[in-house]
């Protein structure tokens, strides 16, 4: 048994109140609509496909789904370039399908979050088209960020900002008379002009968009680029990298994390709160920030009581596989969020980063590099090491207090497609940086369609076998039907983790480090329920020595234990400790 001193150690994080709202400990599953399930056989996932597969998610044991964008879009950035925020792209279905999806999910007890993309529209959006037609100085142009260029003929961009996707952050337009004219800002692709959030039209329009979807029954929004809406007055030049992790902590950016964004989220929070039925916490609608912001204390500002409910913990995702940095991120995140009364929202994978089953098997895994894609010419991940660590990392994550997001396919231990043919690549990052010194292979490798049935064309993604990105042959081994009912499979592990987590309410528990087991290569903590009735010791072994366990019931292990019952490398165990006294 752990010593009394270990048990008496102070809490890092106190337990949540037992009647706290659903979202504080929710596990939310990200569906990337293009790649989850294809209903009509065109090789592109769609809403009818999603509806047929929803029971799989209630069986998995998640609380909610988040759908990446399904709106009308020219698809230059896989739908993050929205041309009409109030309709569904025909590739994905119709508004009636969206209504049916929301109803079907609710029927199964699943909440539905959708993606809101407020930093930019598509250049196909009616507002941008009107801005092009209306010319310089017009109210239409003022909804975006148009400026005259520098240089004698305005031939230089207004400042030196780069696009996050590579290349210049500005494009020059041809004025209605056919002459080269003003420039517009696009922090992402050329076809994603940034909106001017200082303009009341923009604010009013997004209030209306929120209401439109809330009225249709959605339970919340994941907010794209939540740290980018407000830009510094005068748009000063910037000398750092547009990618947050490449800059020292504490860097001030003229386009990221300006204080002005918080006013917008307070306004949205008031709108969402207007939909809460008094006395019914289940009716609460939520906002989750996609904000690449450091340090943790800056991120916590997005989840102050009158702002958003959740913010993805990207420091945890980007941390890599090393005990001390992980422990530091966990502690700093819990402490920063506790200060504002918010839960922490853990995440390991999404559609923008290398899947963690591959990322953690890369030679650079310890430092958390390679977030942005792996190509055939790059060092390849060790699949076995990656999967073992991924299972251990998820087993650690799902024992932490707070909420968590899962990315489709991670429950299968799905690896990244690291040898995707270049000709298949669609991510604008790849095309915008090709052949330059900022070359990036792009994010397609984590977006490959799901394998459902091993011995079927397209691994059961849809009725015809077509898939918009080619699947690697190895996906056959990861298909849902191969793993279903197999106790050692990653799918069974996720189902068990989610069931125990829910039963023992880990998301609401307290956290205390366990000093007896903690070391330079071991993470060890106790998650205790608010009433003190149950304590689970969680041990993640990132080192080479096996760890002998104290008395207790092993609830779950992310991989096989050694013959003597000790915990081998890259393994996490949940051990229920006997009651004290
Ligand atoms: C973040 C999204 O997750 C990513 O996929 C997208 O490309 C950018 N924002 C731009 O919308």
C-alpha cells in the first residue's frame, strides 16, 4: 500500500461538485465528416452515412460528437472555408439531413457540437464577392481587412505577415476596372479572407448564425481559430513564426490572442446562456475554443466564467512522451483552470496533427515534434511503439479530471498514413509550401477515411469502395469488425476506459500526485471521488524499469502486465486502492 505520507499529500486539483453540468467531464468524439462514413458511395463521407453509424458511438461510450464543418464550401480547406453558414454542402447532404442527424444523436443520448468558423469566410461568400465589386473605401470592403499596398504603386503587401499555410498572408485584387488594386489579409489560404471583427455587421451576423444553429438544436460549437479574430491596431510587422510552438513562450503576436477577442466570447456566452432552461444543467449549450495560446494561464482566460466553457489543451497534445514535461503540463493546466473555475479539456489527436499512434512512435516523440505531417521521405514511426504509447497516453488522459476530446479512429489505434502519394494530397499547406524552405507535407495523413469492415473494398467506408483519399493497406488490420469483441483490441480498451471513467466519475474526481511512485520517468497520481469513497491510483511508466504495483484491483491496463504483475514500459494502469481505515 502507498505510505500514509503519500496519501496525505495535498491536492493539485479538488473534486468537482457531483451535480456539475454535463460538459465539465464530457468525452466528445470528433467526426471529420469527409472521412467517417459515406452513405451515397461517392467516396466522400456524408451526414446520412454518419447517421447510420451513430449507434457505434453510443456503444463506445462517449457523451457527445463534434462535427468538423459541413457547410456550403468550395472545399479549398476541407470546409474550413465557408461560403454559406446556414446551409449544408451538397457533398455532405442537406439541411434535412442535419436535422435528422441532430435528432438521431439526441435519441441516442449524444449531444451534438458543430464547428463555427468566424475568423474568415470563403472568398465565395456573398460578402466577399460584394466587397470585390464595391471597390476601395466601400462599407462592403470594411467587413474584411483590405488595405492599400506599400511601395510607389502599392505593389508590396501592406505588412510582412505570412500565411499559416505558407506564403504571403496577403493577396492583391483586381479592382472592378481591371487594374491591380488593394490587398486583403488571409491568415490561412488565399481563398479564406479574414473578417474584420471591429465591424458591427460581422458581430451581428455571427450572433445570428449562433442562434440559427441553436434553434436547430445543436448543443454547442467548437470555435475555429478562437485566438485570431482580433488583430492589432495598425497591423504592425511581425518577425516571429506564425506557428505558435515555434516561438518562445511569452511572444506577443499582432494577430494572435489579443485581449479584444474576449469581448466577443462574452457576447456569445450571453446568447448561449439564453437557451438554458432554468434548473436543467443538461440544457446548457457550450463553446469550445480552438486557441493555440501559451502559457496555460493565457488559455485559461478563454474559459473564464462568462466566456467559453472549454478550450483544447494543446500543450498536453504537443508535449511529447516524457514524464516530467507531461507532469508539468498537467499540473499547470489544472491549476490555471481551477483559478477561473473551469475544467481542463484534454486532447491527443485531431484533424490537424499527426495521429498520436504514429506521433508517439517517431524518433522525435520525446520532444513532441512532427505535429504537421509525415511524408514518405521522412523518418517513419515505429508502429508498435507508437501504438503502445498511444494506448498508454489515452489511458492516462481518460483518468484525468475534466473533459476530453477523441478524434475519429483513435479508438482503433489508427496510424497516420505516412506514405500517401503526393498526387493525392489535398491540404492547401502542401500546395502552398511545395518546393520552398517552409515546405510542409500537410495534414492529409490523419484525414484518411475510416476502416469499418476489413474484407470489403474501401474497408467498408461506403457502399462502393471509393474513398476520397487512398487508405493504406495496413488499415485492414485496424478495421472495426476485426477489433470488435476482441478483449486485447484498442477498441475494447477504449470501450472499457470510457465505461470505467463514467462509472467512477473520473472526470469529476480530485487529483493528487503520488510521490511514492513518481520519478523522472513515471507519472503517478490518485484520482479520488468527491465523497472520498474511491481512489484510483494511475501509473504511467515511461521508463525502462518495470514498476511493482501495491495492493489493489487492476481495473485497466493499457497493455499486458509483466508475468510478475509489474507495469512494463509505455504502459498505464488504473489500480483501485483499498479503502483506508
Ligand atoms: C483550424 C482548423 O482546425 C484547421 O483545419 C483549419 O485549416 C484552420 N483552422 C483554418 O480554418
